[in-house]
């Protein structure tokens, strides 16, 4: 067992146990935090695979932004755990179907020989000065440009939809208008009065 | 160095020797970065109290000295503060989630230190010279907010929770502007490596620094950095006038100090990054005799010190932002500015080579 193997098994053990923790933890905040740990360790595993751009982006996007908002919402909500557990048997068939599907997919990866995975050889390992960020950028904007733009448009539609769902005009609220505040002149607010000094009796 | 490597090879065998040698070497290098950083943090608190004191016509700390030397009055203050903090009891509130309550300061502090791994101090001195350095720093700094959120939640206190919520919303919004400002930089330098970004600013004088073509981005980056570190005037997460002390209201002793250490090392990190990315890092302002004699590290230190002074200056000068003003500045002012600037840089990069190699543009677009 080499040094790299030990790192791999360490990260894998942390990943599997934290992923188990996500679905078994009683407190939703603990679940969310364990999910953060799972993301972080899988980023570590990706680093071992020399996919540093993907690994760092996983941390940047999922850990740094998505999970922060997720945690934000989970902490704000007053979640009733009993109500959540009530639906368990109702959703069990659906969940079991998903679990079977995932088990099948994992089997296809693990028993790769039967499914012809040998025809896709492992990529050669690259030197330290090889920037896979550059390579990824080149591929995205040349070969996969249509897929990339489609994804971009879908995201844009999602942004517009999210804003449209939450945007509502309310009347009678006292929100300040910044342009108005900036445009205020001194004479609107202060009145200089010239007044002779008064004598104290 | 080779001798030590051989020693490890003899001790642990050919398979384990090099790996363990690498680990030992990196641990020593990390200590060599973290120790001066902690010292800098300690004396930054001292500088802050002195500078703000003078700005407000006070003297600031001037009592604690070393060995009774009178002209060192005040210089022992950070050490005395540290000793006091270590001695104090850490009180864990009765309703608090104990594990997360203790974990939160660690989670704030760890990313603040981890980000230093890729910072180049001079052309050769850098712990990890990785290709995706800028991305790594963005990823690490974006994790610091977890400590704040968890601290607020685990304290089981409404004030702490309000502070955590404010901080989370604020950091996430300013992260976007910060990221977009850095996108401009990496478009110009064609690289995510911080060393290459500095090398891209090399030239005859400070005109070549990215400060000049990306001046609005520098402002956006620096102000976002102030917001990201929860410093005044963006310190609504602490907001002592409305929510007592925000997310760390329940913390005492060393646990509280760790939050402070993280805040100040984040300040130094933001100042360092701004100097590396926009102010030419270790490059002298003029590539001429008296300036080039000064070592690059000193130039970097000078730039960092100036930006840190600005941090303290802001705190002494500006009143705290109102919460909706903070959100407006982040989303409605900074993000549109950065988007326009990205477009502008993109257009200039698509100019024909004859135009890009003509006088003003040739300074920055290689």
C-alpha cells in the first residue's frame, strides 16, 4: 500500500461515513453539514485523480455558495421531524426504485470488464505544468460549445423564473429610493435663519 | 536538504521515505508561514488600536512594555492580550450544541490559514506553486463563512443567530462581485497561477500593473474584501449597537480569540492578494537602480501594509452601512460594473494584433 492509497482510503472512508450520516442524522442541520463534509472529501478524491479544476470548483460552487444558502434555509425553517417521518412508507417504493437504479449503475462501474470498460483506457497521467483548466476551457468553447450554451440558457431561464416567482410589487411600503436620497440638496433639508442674538433678562 | 532526504530514505525505506520527507518538509514550511503570520496578526491588532487612536486624537495602548523599557510602551500589549485570552475560561452556553460550538472557531480559522498555501512571497518563495492558485484561494475564502454560520446556530442565541444570517447573506453576495473582478484579472494574465499573474505585470514601471487598466475592478475587489472579512463599515454581522456582538456573542476566552485571529489573518490575506493581483506583487514601482536594489519581498510588505492601513482607516472613518444598502451595493452596483468590465476586456482582447500591440494597449495585453 503506497502513500497515495492511504490518502485514497482515508478520503473514501470519510466520504462514505459522512454520506451515511447525511441520511441518518436526526438533526437536519447536522445532515447539511455532513453533506458539506461529503462534498469536501469528494473534492479531495478528485484532486487525487488530477482533476484539480473540477475539485476546486466543487468546493467553490457547492460548498462555498449552494450549501451556505441551503444551511441558511435549513436553520431558518422550523422542521417538524415527526411529520417528515410519516411519509416514509408512502414514498418507500419510489425510494427503493431509485436505490436499485443506483445500485445497478454502481455495479456497471465496478464490474467494468463485463461492460467493455477496457475499451476506454485510463488517461495518461500528466506533468505538474499541465493546466487542465486551460484544456477544459478550450474544449468547452470549441467542441462542446452548443451544449455549453444550452446549459447557459437553461440557467438564465432559471434565474428569470426565480426572480419572477419572488417579485411582487407591494404598495404602501416605506422602502427608501436611493436616487432620491442622493439627489437631496441642502436647501431641501436645512433652512438657515438669520436671527439677532437675544439678551437674557 | 538532500542529506535529510537520504536520512528519511534510510529510515523508512525507498517507498515511504520520499513521501514522508515531503510531508515533513511541508509541515516545516507551513510553520514558517503561519508563525510570522500570527505575529503579524498580533501586531496588526496593536497597529489598529494605535492608528485609530491617533485618528481619534487618543494615544491608544501605551503601558505594557518589554523588560520595563520606556520607549517600547504599548508594544507588549498584544502579547499581554494573548496571555489573558488563554487564561480565561471558555463558557459553553447550556442550550448550545457543544460539538458544533467548539468546531465553529476552528472552521473559521482553518480556511483563513489554508489559503496562504498558494501565496507567492517573492519569485521563488511559494509553498504550493499550483496552476489553479486563484481558484483555490476563492474556494478557501468562501469556506470561512461556515464558521460564522455554525457559531451563530450552535450558540442557541437569537442575537448570534441574527448575526450569522446577516453574515451568510452578505458573504455570498460579495463573493460574486469578487469572483467577477478576478475573472478580469485572469483574462488579462491568461493564467490562474498567482506567480504568473505577477509576472504578467512586469514592465518598466507601475504603469504595467493591472491597477491601471482594471482600476474599477481593484476597487470592487478591495471593497468586497472588506465586506467579506466582516470589517467596518460592513460589520453588520457584529453590529454591537443592534445585536450585541453578533455571531460570537456567546464566545469567551480563546474560542473568541480564534474568531479574531481568523478575521485579522483574512484581512492580511485580502491585502496580500490585492497587492499581488493588482499592485504587481514583489515588483518595484519603477524598474530602475534605487528601486530594484530593495528586495521584492520588502516591496510586497510595503504594499500589504498600505492596504492594511486602508482597512484601519475605513474603520475609523465610515459609519456602518445599513443592511439594505449593503445588499444594494453588492448586487446592483458591483456586479453590473464587473460584468461590463469583463465584456470590455473581452472586446479589447479580440482586437486585431496590430491594434493590441500599439502603444497604450501593448503595456498590458501581451
